[in-house]
């Protein structure tokens, strides 16, 4: 429910808050750092019993399909796009 504030409350804060809120209620969550050639982004992930690892865009609480080597799915993520870059995901670092 927090607003995106450029330079103050961005994707990293959203991901940290969702992660901490989930873990405070006993739900194991991962902070996921996405690296691109010219920028970075953060989402969260949950290991599910029926679907495996599920990635969530913390700005919108929407599931996102992430594939290394493909661009971030901005159009379906519901997140504030703060960069003009459309480069591919180079690395997905899942931090439990």
C-alpha cells in the first residue's frame, strides 16, 4: 500500500517489506535481486508445494514469470517502470 517514491521508496524497499511481513507471519520468503546490464530490480519469491518457486512483484503483489536472458515483464507486472532499458535479465540471485 506504500507509494513508489523515486530515490526514497523503490523496488528494494518494497521487496524487503513484503519479505519481512511474510516471514513475520511464518511464511518463508526470498528476496530476489535481478541484475541487468545497466540496472537492477528486486522482487520476492515463495516456494510452493504445487507450483515450485513463484516470483511476486512486490509493488503490485502480482505474480511475474522470470526467465534469465529475457526482459523483465513490465507490462504485466503492475510495477512502476523507472527505466527505459529493456535489456535481458543477466542474473537472478535468490536470497533466503
